[in-house]
C-alpha cells in the first residue's frame, strides 16, 4: 500500500477532502481511488451537478499516514468500483 499512488477528491472552495462519514460527529474515512479516471467517474456518476467544484489530486502511499494524522481521519475508504460505489474501509492504527 505504501508504494502505490492514490487519488483523492478535494473541494476547490474550502480544500476539504471527500470522505465517508458513518458518524456525523467523527471526521470519517478519507476516500481513495486507484486511478485518476476512477475518481472522475465517481464524481460524474454521483455528483455530476457539482463535479466542477472538485479537483483530483494524487498522493504517494508513503504520505498517507501523515495526511490521516494531520486531518484526523479515522482511516481510508478505498473505492474499488466507482459506479456502484463499492468501498473497502480500513481503519488507521
């Protein structure tokens, strides 16, 4: 997981990352995509009317831990199918 590059979706207006929040009081899981086009497909399928308000960024797996700590995320959600969507959740230890 550390040697891979992941793609994140980030708001152009406030800089927040796209997350899954099962509990509204928690910071949630950072959504990760394995390919840039998967992130774009997710946006265009599930949020087409606001997709232009987001940008896709890449991050090496080696920087994920520090990003999770800095933003206080519970863990990551790796989107394996952006159209359904199907997400594998991993909690940060």
